[in-house]
């Protein structure tokens, strides 16, 4: 199994619409490790670590987010795996 890690910054109307909760729920269901947090600038930032196919699935979901979100942009940076703990909301 090849493990990969992506760090993502999602901008738009993404705070106050359960983006972190939904991200956490979906990431855990996919067996991913990492974290998600709100940023002071109004964006949501996350790191997803696991099998490439599962990480890609989360990245596709981040393009629209939960109901109520209005995603304007998604910036992705690929990083070396960091042996992250189970997925957490920060």
C-alpha cells in the first residue's frame, strides 16, 4: 500500500456550515489520518494521509463540501507522509 499526504486549503463560505465535522466524518469513514481546522482568514485547512485513491476522494469532496458551503477555491500541496494520528478536528 502506498501512503500519500495532501494538505488542502479550502476558501469560500466554509466556516459555520459544518465543513470540519463533515470532513472529519468522511475522512474517518475512508480510513484516513490527519486533521482539519478553521483558519483565522475564514478558510478551512486540512491534511489527509492514506491510500492515494482515498485521499483523492476527499480532495474531490472538498471541491463542493457539505450542503450550505460555497467553495471558491481549493489549494492542494502534496507532502511526504508524516505518520499522522487518527483523523482529528483541531
